[in-house]
């Protein structure tokens, strides 16, 4: 803080004008001292110019470099609070605010700042209450020297930083636990004990790891028919993940309760429209159904790439008429593609995190044809079918030049043999 000159000192001795606009109110003063140890921004909210001048003089005698803004009222302080990350020296008795209500407004206005409260000798209990309410420290007027004031500023800033780090760590842990709960809801244990189909499930989060996506899958055998679904809610975040969980659980409930196969997706669309947080949210998905004893599977695809058919370690695209994603237009309940799925063949279901990978760099993406070539390249290396998902993602990341941006979920379904 720049030392207050004779005129300022005289103003300090003369007292502040009404509303706290005398002396250097709202003026930034800078103190530059040699042997700088630390630089601290200080917002001094004090209506007594003598006490304000004394605080400046005390700090001038320390090795602490300070940049002080002095204001004498809460009204004058408000514009300085937003975004302030230094230390607030606060008198709890101002002309326009007092006590803990004043402190709370300062804490709310500058949540990243450290706050040190000034109290009078007879009001030391206020200082203790202020620390309990969120201030980092309190000082008693008349019992403060420069060394104590500088130590209090440094201590308060470090305590505030430690509190903020601890808060961020708690939030990160809570977010991680919430992501794990959401992922468990999106990626369940499939129910194929009585099915002629076996499965291998795989999931890898994308680069946006902090934001769980809405990729989901499930598979159930019910009354002689095996149903498989994979889907992806547009966007990333808790709303999208929660919607994905709702869709996956609702799909399982519809299938388990015996809803007719052709009505499952229209019912799922009604649920999506009623549950989505924003009107523009939608989901892409692919559903397959196979009757036990049959070698024909029914494929329904809504804005989602159909699965890859793998026969004798060779993958080929399945041609399925595209339909709009779920939540864009009403579902055509009779629209499906029938494919041959003989024993010994497999279906690879996947989300678009794979096909959105770059093919050697922007602007070309793998798309479905590029993914088919990638699958055949991996299988051509003699990789066991059960290990296909890991190797496929590794190859996609090599093609992409780094981690995939989006999450990847895969479900490898095999007819009549272990995946």
C-alpha cells in the first residue's frame, strides 16, 4: 500500500465524512517494501480513518507487500467483493451494516477471499462468533502490532486456501461416487442365464472423465426371447446420465413385464419425453431380439449405428433402415430389419464414441465403414474374440491420435458359444 502522505494523514486525523467518502475512500494504495516475502491484496472495510491509517502503518513496517483498497462502508465495498481473492480486513460495526449479518454478506460477496475481523476490546466475543460463522481469524483493536497483523493475513489466506482445497477434494470425491452410481445404473448385470446367447460387456470413459455420459446397455432373456439394447443419450453430465439410467431401467421393466416387443420402444419414447430435462435432449439406441431355437434376429435402430455381424472372425456391416433418434419423431413400431444369426456368429453392439474417432486426424472420422475395417484388422491379427473390445479401443485411440473424446460402451453377443 502506498504510504499515506501528509495530506492523507491529516485527513485521517480529521475524521471521515458522512457515508465514508473521505480520506482515500475507494482509492487503491500500494506499499512496496524491499525483501518481499509475499504479496497480498487487502480490502480494508473500516469506517474509522484513524484505525485504517494505523493498519496501513503497521503493515508498512513488515516485509509483507500489500496492495490495499480502503472503503468505509459496506455499500462502497460491494463493487470490490465480486471476484476478490485476497484478504478482507473487516470492522464489524459500519455506518450501514453491523455484526454477523455484515460478515455473512461479505462472505457471500467474496467466497474466495479470506476474512479477518476487527473487534473492539469489549466485543471480543463478536470475533469468536465471527470465526464460527466463517471468518478465518479475528483481531482486537489496540492489541495488534505489525508482526501480528501480517501473520494473521498470511495465516488466514493459507487457511482459506486449505479450506478451498479440502472443499474441492470433497466435491471431487462426491462427484466420483455419484459417477460410479450412475455408471452402475447405466451398465448393469445382464440376465442371460437361460439364453442361447452369451455376452462380453465393455466400457471405457472418454476424455471428459469428470462428466459421465449417457451410454447404456442391457440384455434379458424373457419367455424364450432374448432382447438386447444399447443406447446413448445426447450430451454429457448428470442430467444425461440420469436419463440414460431411467431409459435402461424402464426398458428392462417393459421387457420383464411382458410388454409386446413392438411396443417397447414407443413406450420408452413416451418416458424419455416426460423425463428429459430439456426439450432438445434425445437418445440413439439399437435393440435386437432373438427367439430361442431361431437363427433370425430382429434389429431396430433409432439414430444409432446397427451392430457388426462377425462370422468366422470377419466383420460386416448390417444394413438397417435408419430411423430418427428417440425423442425426435414418433417411433415406427413396425420398422425392423431381420438378419441371420446362425450359431457361432456374433453381434458387436457399440456406442458412437468409436465411430466418432478420427481416422488419422481431423476432419475425417472412422464412421461405420472405418470401424468395420478396424475390427477386421484386429481380428486379422489373431486376437481372440473375447479380447476384441480392448484391442478395438486401443486401435481407435491410435487412429484418433490420443484418448477418445466420448465414452465407449460395447456389448459383444455370441450365439451358441462363449464370447
